C-alpha cells in the first residue's frame, strides 16, 4: 500500500529534520492535529517513525543503542 501524498510529504519533512511536532505539521498542511496524529500513527505502524509526546522522531534501527 502506497503512502498518500500528505503522508509522503510528512515523512520527507521528518527525514530532513529528524523530528517533527504535531502542531507544526498541522499548520504546514492546514489540517487538524487529529488528522496529523492519524497520519503519524500510520507512519509508525509502517515502521518509518517513532511517535513521542507532541510529535515524532525518524525511526532508526540503532535508536536503542
């Protein structure tokens, strides 16, 4: 299943900075915080990111090291 366009753009922003905040993404994409949280939840399920309070981090396989 391919990522929709917004989720792909969100993922690209997270890859650039290594992290992102829900509020910032909400403003950038002009959607609600709830919508961004749902997008982040899907990206996390797919193994791309790790969610944290208020935002997310880019998933790295050596994050636990």
